[in-house]
C-alpha cells in the first residue's frame, strides 16, 4: 500500500452511511435482522465503543481461538473477524448479517452497537461477549484523528470544537458514550460477558491474553502467549497491512496529511496533547456519570 494520500476523484464520494435508531446515531446496517440473528454457543463477539482498543482485542481473540498466525498475516482482519453493524457494498468486507449467518464456527464478530441492539439471544446469554472500554479522553482524541484520516466528518463536525461538542452532547456516532459503557458494565457479572479496560490490557498484555484465553476456555502455552503479544505490539500492528485498515486507500480517499491513522500511539494519556483544561473538565462530567456505578478510569 502506498503511504501517499489518495486523491482519486472516483473515490471522492465513497463514505460510510449512517442512520438514526431509537435516538442513537449508528452506521447504516440491518439492525432489526441483527437482533433476530440465530446465535451459536461458541460465537465470540468483541463489542466496544469506537477507538477503545477494538482491533487489538480482535487480533488477540482471533489468535487465542485459532493460533493461526499464518492466516493472521495473510488475510484481512475485517474478513476473518467481520463487523456486523456496517453494511456497505462499496467496501469489500462490510457484508452484513447474511455473511455472518453463513460463517463457519467458531464465528468471531465485531460490533460497536449498544448492548440493547445486540442479538436478543446474545443478550440472553447465548454466545460470548468481550467488551473493552477506555478513558473517554483518549477515546475522543483517537476518534477525531481517525475521522480526519478517513475524511468521514459530517458537515456539522468538521472541526475539533464541533466534533468535541457533538461527542460530549451525545450526538456523535454511537454516542452517548456513558450509556454505551454502562449498559455493558451492568452485565459484567453475566457468565457470557468479559468486561475489560484498555488501560489494563496494554499495561500487562500477557496477563490480558491469559485472561481472554481463560474466558474463552482455551489453554495457551507461555510460548504462544509471548508470540501473540509480539504480534499484537503497537509497532507491529501499525505496520501490519492486515489490521491497519490500509486497504481503505483502494476504496476511498483518505487524508494521510492529517497526522493520524487507524492505529496511532496505542498508549494511555495521549489526550493530554490535545484537550484543553476546559475540555478535560467537560469529559470529567461524563466520567462522573459512569463512576456512580463503580466503574472508574
């Protein structure tokens, strides 16, 4: 993949469509069909609010489940571990519900949907959920950099102040953030739910891999834990064209001059370089909403 900014006029108007569902802005998808999806006991769903460590968790889960490093290095993650809540024929892997229905077991699926929008059977305990959450100050800064790179801002969000307000007010895509997190937090003690924090995962990746493996009922050797951690290091993920979304350059125009990308620093606390003290305090108000439930960052 070229590192240059794509400026092909034929790709200029390619974008991800959005829709409003029960007062929440989500990517255009077959949400009613998703809720009716027939689950299998060995299904694994990685559920997150965007920019919360989704890709890292997906790759860990895929390798824990399969130990197929060869396939992980040769097949796009979006193909191996599809997102179900985006249906868009202009993109090669956003194939919707029917594709997931036809996948062989064990199916591994990614979603940014709120808990209430998941398959009803999954909500009721059939299949497994791994939910990852992250400090919203890092979420919003990473989210903004991603949308810059993808040229995916809506007209009312094209500047940082406008996007910031949209996020805080709960109007941005998949917001409100507190509602998203709390719905999964409320189910953290369900037998089929593993609730993780991004900060804990990257602080001790080996421990995180073992925690995920235990939840999935997989025994993994120390050697394979080390191999997974090396494969999933930030440095390797950034340059791995099977996980870094670089194939999007073949589909649409991206902005490589924006200073961000799909995988950035992969650290906690990067928000301090962007948020003002006033903006930080506004995010603190969102944090207080979730802290009342016992969830702290």
